[in-house]
C-alpha cells in the first residue's frame, strides 16, 4: 500500500508543508453549523408546546388544539404553587382529582381546572385565617 500525496499549490506551500485554512472560511463553517432553524423566541414557544403534549393527552384534549391552553397553563401554575415538583406527581394528582370528581357532561379539563382553582382559593383563605391568629 502506498500513500497518495496531493500536490500543494505554490501559494500555500510552506517550509513545514502545513496547509492553513483561512480564518474567513473557518468562520463561515462555524456560522453554518451554528445557524439555527429557529430563533430563541420560536424555540421557547416550541418547547412549551412540547411540554404541554403529555398533559393534553392526560386531560383528554386534542394535542393540536389550542382551545384549552389557558386552562392547562393555569393548572401547571397552580400545581407548582401547591408543591408539585415534576410531571409524574402532576399526572398522579390529576388522576386523583378526576377520579374523585367522577363523570360529568363537562370536559375533564374544565372540571379539573375549576376544582384546582377553588382548592387554591380555599388554601389561600386558610393561610390568611392562620396569619390573623398570630
């Protein structure tokens, strides 16, 4: 087996026979690699939508629908306030609430949203009452 040598053009030939890539070409290659498909704002929206997919499935909402996004975001916020730290805890809490409320004609998401909203209001009222006792 032999080594195939490429001739080095005269303007790039040096004593050490090292071919240096011009800085502009290197910068252009980095820019091509760093060129995002989405800017930061688009990525934030996309990431949020992806996070909501599992929750939408759990609540029986069409994944592509944006009808209940306000309620879903409020449910997530109320869950954070009540101490739920991850998705598994949230899903367990939602199943428990859904089971305790039973079946009704209202969409599942509306029932859970109203229940959590009332529960948080009651908890806030109890905290205020306790603060007055001190």
